[in-house]
């Protein structure tokens, strides 16, 4: 017999009754039933109920074991009586009578419980992550992650993609976040960087003549943490293709993502024929470039109804250039209590408030509009707003005004709250959409300077001719895929022509010398017959987070950092020794602790 096990703790069934077997695993729990001990033994594959009584030579040792001890048992498989069968366990028809036991690893008093799914402080969970990972839900999440990665790989292989690996020690490049720098021992005063993404390498693979590439790529970015973003590293399904259009990228990746969600989504519907929504429309309708389309509510511009109206705040605001008034329809939100609560929400987000109108039935049975705005703008304008928004008795509308970028984010949050609280958001489904036509540039309102708003490597729509016009009007062949309010995929058709690339960076304040310095390898390569190419990258952490019904990626990452970018289990970041600093030619200049 094998030294540790003849079967796993999930193997045994009724047809094993009478066999002598060996199991190894962790003590899930011990129950004393009047001198008879029941030990639930657990391993990666499942759980088996084991029994030991005073007639067994193992009874004395069994009395000493506690939860999470690692043990080996030899015993005989017995059939449970009908009344004790556990139909919730695959092994629930049998139990193992223990003849012999060996303690493989005793456990001290546990710093957190493993049995059950009790809510426990995250700092403790991360410090003792190896114990946390024994908990059933988290353990299953990590297995799900493995299954998703395997599924994605197989789908890409079946589409004829080659899997290649790109370097994780490279040169620094401006890609939207801070780099993690690595000092060079052999080249004093110089630094490598961990790649924020395989961006330049994936493009160089296309220049090298490989037609379709993918990898499960680690990416490193020194960012502030969020629920859906790691402060250090993350993984993505990275892919690139040559001689393709934007639509061909969509047609290639859609069945990969959709098929994965259909396989692991626990039966929840996955929409097909994903809509393509312009960045401009997404900002207008949803207040976000990653809208949750399970919520059907769309915001609208209603500025014309407030121009020259009796509501001076909005009327005066509209006299300023670049301002507008937007309305959020709220079917079934027509109560003063709900409207006041939403107004307070806006104030909590830093805005003066959020105007509202709600429609109710008057004493004579007719419809009437109520709320401060209705009184100020009068019945004719109020009725025009109601008809534009398609609202009825019992409904409401909320209003925000100013320059859109100043209130869009709050409007988007308000739309989400209204959709959830009023029951418009269908939680039990996956709704995907492509967000397209991103602007390449934005102007800093404080300095007036123009910089890249999104990916600097995107091909501008209209090419060089577009760049020679108003840069703030230039759109890129850039796209994101959103699902349920999360950005899952980002990509672009690449700018593969050196002259267009130089011009694009020049507009953003990067001279030719700077481009050559930062992207010299790629720019030089483009001078040797670069094909048109494009691709995208799907965030695996976020995909698994959605599939596992979790609200944070830390629940689907095996060894995550905490919110302060600390690894509490391994003690990172840590101080370097003087010898290490000398080898790297570094001297620390830290602020005086005193």
C-alpha cells in the first residue's frame, strides 16, 4: 500500500465497503459521541467521515488530535445506516472505521478558524494565508481560477494562436502607471523595470512575422489598491494578431470570453452579439466607460428645458461655455423620501446636491409634478421633461449640471444606486459591451497642456491627417470590454508607422529624442516592414472575481497583498542589507525618523 494513501478523501463510495484503505488529510473536526469519536478527514478532493471507538488500537491517539492536524489513517470502509447517510457529501454513504493512525503534522492553536466561512479580519487572513486557503470557499475560488486559465489556454490554442513568453525584466516605459524599478548591479546607476504589460514585446512579435500570439502574462504596476485592482501585480490573457481590423479582434476574442463565462458562470445568462458603444455615449448615458448594462436606465441631456427657466442655478450655469444639464430617470422612485436620500448621496460625493422632480396623482386624479424644481420651472417645462424621459405617475428624475467631467462620475454612481434600490438591475446575469472610439488626448485644465488620455500606442482614426487637426477631436482605434460594471478587456489597433507615432507623441509633449530613448527598440523595428496589427488583454483576476461572485480580487488571488501593498505572510517589503545596497551601488536617503 502507498506510504500515505490508497484513496483520496473524496474517492470512497458504497462499492468500496469492506475494503481496507489508507487516507491522509487534515482533521476538519472531531465529534465525541459518548466515547465514540467521529473525525471528518479532509483533503483537496473531498471529505470522509471516520470513526474510532475504544476497541481500536488507534483510540488513544485519536483522543489527542485536534482540528487541522495532518494525519494518516488505516481502516475499513463500512456502509452507513440509512438514517445516518449524508446526501450532501459524495462520500456520504460510507464511513471508515479507523484501525491505525499516524500524526503527520500536529497543529498549534489556530489563529483563525478553517471550519465554516466565518467573517474574519483580513489582516489575519492574509498573514496566515496558508490556513485561509484551506477554507472551502477560498479553496474552491483558487481551483476555479486554475480551471479558467486552462479553459482560456485551450480556446486560444484551438484558434491557432501560439503561446510565447515575454521578458519580465525590461526597460521602463510610460504606460499609465508607475513602474517597479530594479537596480542593475552590472551597470551602476541604471535600472531595469518590471513590465506594466507585454505591450512593446507583443508588437515586436508581430514585426517578427508570428501571426497570432497569446500568453497568460504577469503585469507589474505600482498603483494604489482598489477592490478590483492589485497594488503590485496581476495576470491577463494577452493576445496580438497581424493584418487585422478592430472588428476581427472582437470576432476572435468574443467567443473565448463568452464561452468561458458560459462554462463557469453557474448557469447565469451571458448576452451575445455584444453592443458597441462609443466612449462619448457611454459617458452620457451611464456616467462611466465601464457601465453596468444589467441596469437599463440611461441618462439624457435636458439642457433646453432649463435655459431661461425660473430655476436660476441651472439657467445661469447654462450661460457658461461647456456646461449642460443631464437627467437620470428613476422609474418607481417617485417618493419624497427616496428623492431626499439621493440628494444627500450627491452631497456626500462633494456636489451641492441633486435636483429632482417626481410625479404623483393629484386629488382630482390627474398627474402632477412635485419637488422644488417643478415649482421653479413650471408645468409646461416639467411635462416636456417627463415626456422626453418616458416617465409616469410614481416615477422620478434627478438632475445634475455643470461641465460633464465634473459630475459624470457622481451621476454614474447615482444611476447604479437608483437601478439597484428600485429593482431595475438584474443581478443574476452577465452583460458584456464593447466601449469604442476613445479619445487619444485630453487637456489638463490646470496647465492647459495636452497629454495622452488613453493608450499612447493606439492608431489614430484618420492617421496623420487627423493628427494635423484639433488633437482633442482625434479618436483612436482603441476599445474596452466591460461586464457588469467592470473593465475586463482593453486593447487597440496599434500605431505601427514611425512617422505617425512621432507625431502622436509630439502632440503630447514628447520630442523625437524622447520617443527614441523610451521606445527605441520598437520604433527601429517599425522601420523594417511592420505589419498592421492589434490585440487586447483580458484581466484574469477580474474575470474570476465575477465568476466566483466575489467583490474583491483578493478572494481569487492565492497570495495577495493587503491594501497597503504589504505581504504580511512573507514580510514584504523588507529592508535591504548593507551588503545588498553596496552590490547595487545604492545609498538610501530616508527622511529623519526623529
